[in-house]
């Protein structure tokens, strides 16, 4: 009995994988929940990323920030922007190359001092932060008082019971550059 159940769940699991892979290759969802399963736990609220708005509206409205098109965010194994990428193409997940599912350890927890570049290369959250906040900061400089989000809770919705220390931490980070 147990064995039969296991068999059924394995088969339906595989079927589901095919369905998911199929959808993945064809349509890009309008909004992507950036909730990578490589993380054991998401400490922060899950980011809802308006992929379609970013790739269409914002790209048209602010072409100076989108010189590489899709390649502003998608690149290959040598960090060469995928400027020719188009809807329907397969893309690799960021985690495939920026493999460690975390922010780089800070302060006393850090085993060794890594340069900013090394952190981005190795740590998924550092790569995402650099990509998202990097463009947003440039945008905010140019389009003041318009504001693309750079503080924690404007991207990570606050979880129930989460403390209010966020924004300070962010200011501190931004002061360092
Ligand atoms: C502003 C950054 C940005 C731009 C511009 C962008 N993307 Fe993405 N895209 C992302 C991120 C982030 C993900 C999620 C990757 C992950 O989960 O590792 C993603 C995921 C995808 C996926 C997978 C969808 C899924 O189901 O998860 C496809 C396909 C894709 N992008 C295609 C494109 C194409 C085609 C363009 C250009 C027309 C484009 N992207 C422009 C950031 C961007
Ligand atoms: C096929 C492998 C691969 C994938 C997939 C990948 N990256 Fe990268 N990425 C790299 C490499 C290699 C570098 C360069 C690292 C270095 O500086 O040595 C890089 C550098 C970066 C940088 C530094 C920016 C720069 O040019 O200075 C950012 C930010 C970044 N990646 C974000 C992302 C995001 C966001 C995704 C998913 C949408 C992603 N990467 C997917 C391989 C990849
Ligand atoms: C190439 C530039 C660029 C990159 C990269 C980028 N953004 Fe944005 N983002 C913008 C612009 C431009 C706006 C709109 C600002 C406005 O018009 O007020 C925006 C607005 C937003 C907003 C607020 C409005 C909305 O659309 O929801 C969120 C949230 C956001 N971005 C999240 C992200 C996340 C998460 C990432 C990384 C995965 C990211 N962005 C990467 C350019 C970028
Ligand atoms: C522009 C949007 C943006 C801002 C601002 C931002 N983050 Fe993130 N953060 C992301 C994205 C996107 C990821 C990747 C999540 C994923 O794909 O699973 C991430 C991942 C993380 C992670 C690892 C996943 C988790 O939840 O444990 C931590 C921790 C984190 N961020 C903390 C912060 C802190 C602290 C701040 C403020 C100093 C901040 N972030 C500001 C977009 C943002």
C-alpha cells in the first residue's frame, strides 16, 4: 500500500515537473514571486517583481537605463548581456551561477573579507540587490523626486511581527556606497 502510494506520487511529481518546465519556456508571468526554493528560509517578506512592467513599460519610458534590453538583467556565464533575448526563450535562473542562497555574512560572522565583486559573484541575494538597487539608485538620482525602491520594506513586504529596524540598516548601507 505504502509502496503504491509512493509510486503514484513519484509519477505525478514527474508529470508536474514537465508541466512547470513547459510553462517556464513559453510565457513569462507578469509578476514573478522572487522566492527562490534554494533558500531554506526567506527571512524577509517575499518580493513581488513586476517583470512585465520592467521589461515593457519602464524600458520604453526610460530607455537610457535599458541600453542592453533584457540583458540589463539577464546575462551569460561570462556576464555578457543577453541583448537578443526575446519572449519565449528559455532563461537560466540567477541561482544557477550566483549559487549561495543568502546575503554575504557580515561583521564577525564573515569568515574572510570578500570584495564587493566576489560577494556579488557568489551570493544570490547580493547579485539581486546589486541588479535591482543598482538601477533604482541611478534612476532616483536622475528622476528626483520620483522614487524606485531602495529601502528594505519597499521591496520586501513586512512580515507579521517583524521589527522596525529595517530602514536604518538600509541608510547605513547606502552611506557606504
Ligand atoms: C529588470 C530586470 C529584468 C529585465 C529587464 C528582464 N528580466 Fe526576465 N527576469 C528577471 C528576473 C529577476 C527573473 C527571475 C529569475 C530567477 O528566478 O532566478 C526573470 C525571469 C525571466 C524568465 C523566467 C520566467 C519564470 O517563469 O520565472 C523569462 C523567460 C524571462 N525573464 C525573460 C525575459 C525577457 C525575454 C526579457 C526582455 C524582453 C526580460 N526577461 C527582461 C529580470 C529581468
Ligand atoms: C550563466 C551564469 C549566470 C547567470 C544565469 C546569472 N549570472 Fe550574474 N554574473 C555571472 C558572472 C560570471 C558574473 C561576473 C562575476 C565577476 O565579477 O567575476 C555576473 C555578474 C553579475 C552582477 C554584477 C554586475 C556587473 O556587471 O558588474 C550582477 C548584478 C548579476 N550578475 C546579477 C544577476 C541576476 C539578477 C541574474 C538573474 C536574472 C544573473 N546574474 C544570472 C554569471 C551569471
Ligand atoms: C534597468 C533598471 C531596473 C532594474 C534592473 C530593476 N528595476 Fe525596478 N524599477 C525601475 C524603474 C525605472 C522603476 C519605476 C520608477 C517610477 O517610474 O516611479 C522601477 C520600479 C520598481 C518598483 C516599484 C513599482 C513597481 O513596478 O512595482 C519595484 C517594487 C521594483 N522596481 C522592484 C525591482 C526588483 C525586485 C528588481 C530586481 C529583480 C528591479 N526592480 C530591477 C528600473 C529597474
Ligand atoms: C529593490 C528591491 C530590494 C530591496 C530594496 C532590498 N531587497 Fe533584499 N532581496 C531582493 C530580492 C529580489 C531578493 C532575492 C529573493 C529571491 O529570489 O528568493 C532579495 C533577497 C534578500 C535576502 C535573502 C532572502 C531572505 O529573505 O532571507 C535577504 C536577507 C534580504 N534580501 C535582505 C534585505 C535587506 C536587509 C534590505 C534592506 C537593507 C533589502 N533586502 C533590500 C530585493 C530587494
